[in-house]
C-alpha cells in the first residue's frame, strides 16, 4: 500500500508542476529553452536527472547485478566526458541557439543540420523507448495486476503529457524536485542496506571475487566498449546543450557543470553499490529490476517507498528529456527551417505538441523490440556518439573542420553503426562470428573521425561563426 501511495504522490506532484509551468508557456522560446531563464542550481539538477535514467537505473544496475563493480565503466565514460564539457559550457551558451543542429548549421551548413537532426531523432527515440520499458516494469512490481506492457502504455501517457504540456520549463523544474529527492534517498539507503545484509564482509563472501575487481570478468576492450559510447553521448548530448542554451548566462552554464560532475559521480557510484550489495541477498530473473526490487524487499518500507517513487520519477524525467529533444529537432530544425518559416507562435506550439505525441507513439512501438536495456542503451549511445559528437566537438576544438567533413562524418557514423548492429543480429553465421565480439562504437567512431579529418583537409574551409574564443572572426582559410 505504501508503495502505491508513493507512486501516486509522485505523479500528483509532477502533474501539479507541469500544469503550473504550462500556464507560462507563451512562445517557442518558452517551450524550447524555458525563455533562457534557468539559474545554475536548477541546471545542476535538470542535468543530473536527465542524464541518470533507465540507462543507469536499469541497464547499469543490470550489469552490476551480473558482473559487479565493473559496471562502473559505463558511467566512467560520462565522467570523462564531463571534464570536456566543463571546457565548452560557457562557449555553448554564447551561441544562444535552440538545438545541436542549429549549432552545426551556424558552423557548417544546412545539410549538416538536417543529417544531425535525423541521427538525433533515431537515437533519442530509442532512449525514450527503454525508459518506457523501465516505467512499465516498476508499475508491474507495485501493482502486479498491471501487466508489464500495460504499464508501458501508462508510462508513455504520463511522459507524453508532461513533455507536451510545458516543454523545457516543465522538464527543468520536474528535474529539480526529482534529482534532489533521489540523491538524498540513495545516500541514506546505502548504509541502511549494508547493515541489513550483514555488512561488507558478508557481501564479499557472497559474491565472486571478480565483482570487486577493476575489470572483473571483462576484457579491457569490452570495458572500454562500455565507457566510450557513454562518453560520446554525453559530450555531444543535445539535451545538455539545450539546457546550456536555456541558462540565464554563460556563468550559470559553467557553474552548473561543476555541480553536475559532483552529483553524477556520487549518485551513479551509489546506485551501482546498491545493486551489488543487494545482489548478495536478492535474486531475480530480471536483473534490470534489481534497484526496484531492493526498494521493495530489502529496505524499510518508508525508505523503500521513497526510493521506488524516486526511481519511477527519474525514469519519467529522462523519458521527458529524450522525447523532448527529438521533438525539438523536428519542429525547429525541419518544420520551422524548411516547411513553414513564417509559422505563428501559436501554430508552432500546437505543432510542437503534436510532434511530441507522434514521437511518443513511435517510442512505444520501439520499446517492443528490445529485451536488454543495456544493449539498447549502448546502441542508442553509439548512433548519437559516432554520428553527431565528432562534428560537434570540432565546432569547439578544431578550426580547420569543414562542412564537407562534418557531413561525411555524420553520414558514415550513422551508416556504420546501424549496419554493424544489423550484421550482428541478422548476418550470416560467419559474419556474426567475425564481428560479434567487436562493439559497434569502434568501427563507427573510427570511420566518423577519419572522414571528418580527411575530408576537411581536402576541402576549402569557410567559417561563418566559431566557438574557439573571443579572438575568432569570420574568415576564409585555405
């Protein structure tokens, strides 16, 4: 009963915030970037909540349950990416755009914009889909009479409503509440859980020694294959850039990264610790549910209810962010740029909300295609990271990159990722055995980066706007 009350209170709170914020949405800027009014404390928690979703709460926890602390290689990639982000947050805010494709058109051309938008839509709809899976699983755990697929549909309805109602303003303030709640709850839960399972020695004696080793039962290549897609997604992540574009100032954008780094390292480490500690006593045929199962069966009921409600809310939060991001691309980068440039603010808002509903429906269909959240997450991260991130990083770190180089990088990164995935699933046995042990991120990133460099060096370079510092000016370079 207490778990049902917790979920109901969470949903009621989220609905209240969403309705309140929706009344303040008057134009496209309000919907897409919250009117560029977000202060750095709000940014910290919306960045934290949007980043740590089902990929960590389900996929990462699934890995920790099965293999131990080697699962931390996945968030490690994000932590490394955050160090790079710290260098560019202020400069990203200087652009004062709406989306990553905006950024790419300003620096390159309209083709780069459209291709990046397509890659972002593909990857973010996949990410949204497995958030819906996670939410459905939690609803089934709390309300056994609700089938998992039914729970998925209910979750989708919540996410579509929260996202369509108020856009970025709703998302940011939902995240502020959710991020602070989950962080505090997990900090309290870890020592209590450890005491309930008999202490650290009991945990160590109950699990294989590999669970506590740096590489565990992984090879170094496989461990890097966990970290690299995560790092690439983070440093090119459109949701992150949209939040920087939503900041009050460059200073707020820079300060938010510091809080994000601290919060992410602490929270993701504690979440993996909960999964490992719980795995010493709890056993399940659905490892991705280990955190929710821990909240329900291994913690005091009041604390477990808060944690379960927080996990559910966090999955909603991440789904909101990743549904909102591709909707932004379609409305701003495709509809507003190429279909109806003179659309009124009211019409644009209506179309924006319809696109959110459409993409939500696509995410529901996509959710039926994945059995492992971890595999789905790594695939989505690689599509985004290999196709979009190299061109985005060149905006900030390589003046010599050209439009032709960026376009070739985006096209080839996407093609190689998708083709590699299809070959691993549907290729001949000989093909599957030849490439089955090689993560798609390696060939996709290699081809993407090499094409960016080679094609850029072979083509003329024209800059219309740059992000390398205050001394940069428009120029044509050989």
